[in-house]
């Protein structure tokens, strides 16, 4: 068994996944549209090209996502990305948080790790960190 976050975007799924791809998180490996499914009739023609199901993968990361017309807004959970070094973590933080709302600025925290968190421009909560190595 494995677990992967399943994100619901209520219309912005493809844009969000393209943004994550541009940030260097990985790539879209599967994308199925609503058109041609029973949901096409229910949701109407405006939703035909929206995403029914997608899979996004990168090194150490797998996300599933959909436009989910009837989905609840994302809340109560953050995707935590851990990088091997603070420089890489900071670049990810800066790229992914662009246009979003930063909750904790990325910096060396009182417990020693570099860490920050934010909600991106699509409403997904993220935490980015880099643990202190034993030699530091």
C-alpha cells in the first residue's frame, strides 16, 4: 500500500499542475478529461475539458488531482516537501509560494532546521523544509 494526496481544484487543476511542473516538482504523467464520461452530462459543456483524474509525479512525490466540481475546499492538511539542502528547499519555497500567502517565512527556525509554510495561489497548503545534518 502507498498513500498519495488527492487534490481537488474546482476548475483550476490543469493550471495548478502546470504551475507545479514549472516549479520543478515533477510532471503530469496522466490526465483524463470529463468529456465522454457520465459526468459530462451532469456538469455541462463548460466542464468537458476539465480534469476528471490526473497523476503528477516527481522525485519522491506523487499527487493525484481533479477539478472536482462538488469537492470541498482544501483545508487542514499540508504537503510537506523535504529537501537535502537549505538552498534547494528555499528555491522550492520561493517558486511554489509565488502569488500565494506565506504563513511562516522560510528561514532557519529555533529547532535548527530550515522551514517555512504557505498556501499557494490554488489554495493548496505546503510546508518546505531541510533538516540540519548531524555535522552542522
